[in-house]
């Protein structure tokens, strides 16, 4: 089973806040994290990917609005999934995918 968590970040542009949230997520027991309102732009992707240390799918908005990310806790989860083929970006506010190859465990939306 795959466990998915969801979190509205209200902006991750501030490095200190971003690191606090990434560390908080690492301590949680989910396999995939869906983050909203990341306020990420393309030039941040490489740095944020390095800070997380595992695959991230980015759908950027602007530096002060929108943006969603899907973070995978382990590369093996990303590599074994069919996300790459089925994921579609939609205007910086959402991703759309049919996750037909997974059996889901728990899901939270704080």
C-alpha cells in the first residue's frame, strides 16, 4: 500500500521555512506528499530537488502564488510508478493522474 499526505505550504520561497517543512515531512510516515501553494518557479527546481533528496514533480506557478509539487519519499516509489506517463500539469494549480497501479493505504489533508 502507498500512503499519501497533502499539505498547503503557503509559500516555500523562504529557505528556513522550506527546510523546516521538508524536515517535518521526512519525519512523517507517508510515501508520497502532495504540496499546494509552493510558490515555486523553474529556477528553484534543482535546489529544492537537492534539498529533498528524492524525486519531485513540479508544476510551478509564480514566486508569490500557485504551484504544486508531488514529493516521493524514496526514488523506488517514483521509479516503480506510472506517474511519468500519466501525469498532466494543469495551470500551476493541480496535477491530474490516474493511479491505477497502486493500492492506497491512508491519506491525510490537514
